[in-house]
C-alpha cells in the first residue's frame, strides 16, 4: 500500500473506542500494513503538555479557551505527526479528532458549530479522515464504564453527555460515507467484526 490513510475513532468516554483501535492496530500489523497509532489531545511531544492542561487543570477554563487548546494541539499533531506518516504510506489510527470538538464543544458546550468547523479546517489545513468510526453507547453505560475516577471532561454530567451523543449521531447523518456508527453495547468481538467489515469494504 503506497498511499497512507487516516482513520479516526470517536465516541463518548467509555464507548470502547480505544479497545477497538488497539484491535485494529494488531490486525493491520499482522496483515503487513504500516500502522501509526496516535491520539488527540496528547500526541507525543507538545501535545502531552496540552493534554495535561485540558484534562487535569483544576481552575476555571472558559468554553472558548478549551476549544482553542484542543485546536492548538490538533494543528501541531497534524503538521508534525499525521501528515508525514500518511505521506510515507502509513495507516494512521487516531483516538479522537475533529469530530470530538464538534460533538463536545459544539453540541455539548453549545458553541457555534459553523465556527468550530471553520477552525477545525484551519487547524488541520483541510485534511479530513478517510474513515471515522463512531462507537455509540447510551450515557448510563458510558458513565458506568468510566467509573468513579473521572478527569475534568468526564465529570461534565449526564445532560452534557446526552448532547455529545446526539452530536455524534448528527455528524454521522451529515457525512454517512465517512462516518460509520457502530453499536458499542455489543460484545467486544462483535463490535470488532463490524469494524473489520467496514474497513474491508472501504478498501475496495
């Protein structure tokens, strides 16, 4: 495979996306693909410091400031990690990307979604994922999976996460060719079978 790909994994906290990303990474590596695993926020380098602020800062963070911190992390990530890897024929698997900002800061926090889309475009220099998996799970299940030890984002409350979930479903309705929704309440093996099926169909 001479040309790389960019695949993102999305969903509310506790949806199982990180598990599915790990399983797909193993599958691709076994089948001879060059794979790079990364995340937002907090890719290697500067992103790790930004992630610590976003998830653990215990003072007040305004909604707009939160959005710009995510966008700054994204610009650094795309320019220094994602684009070079794609250009070198890697399949990049990313835990969260632009759709998280739309779902969390747009639908969840109530910021203007058109502005967020514009700023996402600036941060990524127009690069979009080739394929996005959204792992859908009800909020009660999501919260029970996260457990009692929650970071700043995970502590936002049930109403917030209901809005986030609906945000992801709206994104999928608008971009059905790119965004594929998978029921993440199913057993891990069943979810992964669906991931592989979608991936193989996409390659064709």
